[in-house]
């Protein structure tokens, strides 16, 4: 969770600790936008019970959006989406085998009824911005944060 006293609104789950250097761009952007988050490492393949428990309880904990980062077969986003009614944003991780195309294709090919939005390979920063935009649809403080971000980008 962020250092903020606020309850997390975004849940970040990644399949491996090795994903953390890329996902730090996500946490940094959420912090810059003042979006409270929680972060967990759990694998759809190695710790499926942990993934199930975390995803199934996310809405009850106050989470509004989930960001799921995974590489290779990249099933994490889809598995999480199967256990929650919340929107899931996938971050396909770059891999040594196929450069992340394996991760990307796994994420965008979710079956009908189990959608996972998907950003670019290693697109952690965009995942954070997209999560804040989703929050901003109903929470004015995050809409204002996105407006400010876009204004800063236009002035740069």
C-alpha cells in the first residue's frame, strides 16, 4: 500500500518478484496521481489459491480497479478477472523468449465474458494512468489529476 492513510483503490498483482522493476513505473505514477494502491506478488500457476483469495476479496476491500502484470503465458489477468467483477488492466511483461509478444497475445485473447484491458508490453505507467481514468469516471479528484497530467504533457 502507499504511504497514504487512504484505503487502496487500485490493486496491483504481479506473477513474479522479477516483474517489480517494471511495475515500479506503475506505483510511481499512481503515487504521482495520489491514487492509493496495494501490491501483491502471486502467480496464477505457482500460487493459484493465493490469487483466487486475493482477487475474490478485492471488491470487499474497497479496490475499484486491478492491474495484473505477467509474462510468458500471462494467465494472471484472466484468472483474476474470473474471480472479480472489477475491471482488470493487464500489463504484458517483456520476456527473453519472444520479447513479450507471448505475454501480449495471451492477454488480449481472453475468452468472451472475461475481458482484460491490455496496455503495451512493459506499459506499467500507462496501466496506472488508465486505472486513474477509470476511477475518474466517478471520482472527481482523480478526473482532476488526469486533467492536470494532460495539461502538463501539453505544456512540455
